């Protein structure tokens, strides 16, 4: 019991302490422009202590910014799942479809969000006020879709022949086969894809906000860089990291639920 | 008596890069309505291939199957299949697994009637108390009981069993053989079972079909089993003919299964085809 507590409570704190020390030392030696931990805390305090305050368009509490970002991510992510899951199913079910579209997927997959965003903005240029939001959504969806697509395809291909035989012997209709056999059987894989996709969606949001200047954690980060308030860059980085971590944990809880089923 | 099931010149060929692999060649067998047939042979001889062609899960390369005066094509719930692994869908309860098939076959019946069918069969196989459990909560033997219930609940024209008890320990296997034979007797379903267990075959069957080794496996010999029914395991094993038949089967499997064509005349109606001497030319391996 004692060693358990030591492992899980004390060791992470030691890790954090080491990083803080390195940070402090860096500030004192080679990175003169880097704000020190204490200065970062000092400057960030109003944003953390009043996390939902709204003092201006680009001057809001950190959790309020996070909330904006999460909403945008949720929209883009939902779009990614709605488009990605059926594509994954087609890839898993049809060899012809795979041969036709797998190469292009493999080529599009490694393209960075920074490359997609301008295209997204161009695509929705006509939308006027909403152009930046639509462009950001497009970028999030396009970038975060791939793990869902590929994992769903793997899940569908990995369905045991036994289950397919049951469907065949019982002569289940296509609809029934899909909903009673194919989807439940590939759910565990699909959720792995969903989790990875969410991670990417969160990565992309920051880039998208930075470029479009939308209010949100990423937008705030970029604005504070331009305003030379470097402490807030660190605040944003930490916030982004913590939120990403929490999202991943939440998804893996859901994922585990489906693994045992 | 007319034949209920006819397998004529049933052949299975898999194309391989090295040429065609003939798994089963000119397999001929006629089955009467209500008969219990076991197909016995060495592992990999192609007996499961014959069964899966009957089930419609494997394409027929040549020859054909007639079931109740109709040529078979594809799979369908008129044949209840019990697989070697129970093949239950793990996200559904035992009840839902059986219901999946029942809904398919009795789509005109009322909800109430369908529920009664499912409950009845699960109760008969001894799962009255566990029907709402998921397969993961059931023992291997219980899962296979669900598999049996699922097959019978469809009221199929024919029952196909692919080594259904192969993965069970011997005590559970005895229990389940008893469950199976009782259900079969009550429902009078024509059954074909694949096994490599000699005692299981003797206990259950009306006739035992011995298959020669593959490639190009075929019917080696057919043995009639005339123990009185209903059968009790003890009575069957003490029957004066039991060990004679058992010896005969084992001798076939040990010696004659490897040779083809067998020269001995089968004790029952000779259904086997005399294979022409150029048979070996067709063997690629």
C-alpha cells in the first residue's frame, strides 16, 4: 500500500518539481525572455481565479476560452465521426472500395492542419461572417477523421467469421446484419479510432484558432504572443495539455466499457 | 422410403496457385427424414467441408444437394447449425441470441408467441435460470446449450452439427449429448453431425458415415447402428454389439481410411461410389 501511494502520488510530483527546476534554471541562464514560474503564476492569476470572467472579446477567463474551444472541437469532431465512420465501414466491407480509396486516404492523412486551414477558408469564403468558423470546422473534421476511418475499417475486417456465419445462416437482412452484428462487433475498434480522433481534433483547434483569431485557448495564445505577454502562452499550453489529457481519459473510460461487451 | 436429403457427387475444389486442391470428391449420401447421421473421419479429411456446403456457408464446386425435394442454394434458417464454437454474439444475452433467429423465422408470430418459443427452448436445454445472461457469464457448456437451443428454436428442416462438443470436457459432453438426443427425439429433426469421437457417434446415430482421408475425400463406408431408442448411455455401452461396432469403426479409421478405394463391402446399403482407377490423377498434392 505504501509503495502504491509512493508510485502514484509522490513520483508525479517529483517529476513536476524537476521540470519546474529546469524551467527556473533556463530562465536564469539561456532563456532570458522566458517568464519564470512565479511570474507566470502572478500574471495568469486573474485568468485562473476568475475562469469565467468576460472582460473583452480577447480578454476572458481561461475556462471560458476553453469552453469556446471545446464547442468548436465538438462540432468538428462530430462532423469527423459522421463522415469517417461510414467511410471506415465501406473500406472494411468492400475490397473494391479499399483499392479505390485507400491510396488517396494514405496521401491525405499526413497533411498538416496548417495546410488544410487556408483551403478551408478559401472554400467558405462566400460565407462571410461564418467563414472562419466553417473553415476551422472543415480543418478539424478533415484532420481528425482518419483514425476513425482506419480503425473502423480494421474493426470491420476483424469481425470473426463465426459471427458472419451466424448472420448468414439466419439469413439476416442487410440492415439487421449491420445493426445486430457488424456494428456491435466492430465497436471496440471504432472507439479506439474515436479516441485518437478526439486527440487530433483538440490538436487542430489550437492551430485553427491561432490562424483565424477566433476567441478560444488557441486564439488567446496567439494574441498574447503578439501582445508580448509571454506568461499567458505558458498558461495556454498548460491548459491545452490538461484539457487534452482529460478528454483522452474520458474517452478511454468509454472505450473500456465497450471492450468488455 | 424416399430420400429426404440427397447429396450427389458433392465436390469441393479450392483453386490454389499450384493447381486445384480437391478436398471432397464425389461425395454421395442419402438421408431419410428423421434420421441421425454422423460423419466421422480424421481431422482435416473434409467432413466439415461437407457440412458447411450443406449449411450453405461454403460454395459447392460440383454436384448438388437436395433437401426436402428442393435444390439447395446458399445458407438459410431452414437448416439449424450448431457450430464447434458456440458462435454466440457476445453483446447479446442468451435470450437475445436465440431470439435473433426466432424473429427471422417466425416473423408472422406475435411477440408473445416468439418469446414463448425462445423461453421454451432455453428451458429445455436447462438454461431457465440463465437466459438473460451474456455469453461471457456462461460456462463453455452452457454456451453450447444456447447454441443448441438456437438451432432447434428455428424448427429447421435439418440440423447440422459441426463437432458441437469438441471443445467440452467429457462430463459436460455426456450431458450435452443427452440434451441433444432428447431434443432430437422430440422434434424428429433430420440431423447430420460431424465428429471424430467414436463413442459419440455410436451413442447418437442411426447410421455412421465413415469418410476416407483427403484430399479428394469421399464416403468410405456406412455403418448402421441399431441400438434401440430411446437410448440410455449405460444400456448402449453394455449392448453386445457395442464393442464390435466400435472396433470396426476404429479399425476403419486406423487402417482403411488411409487407403482408397476401400475393398470391404459396407454392412449397410452400399451407397458409396466405386471410384474409377484414374482417381489419383485428380490428386494434386
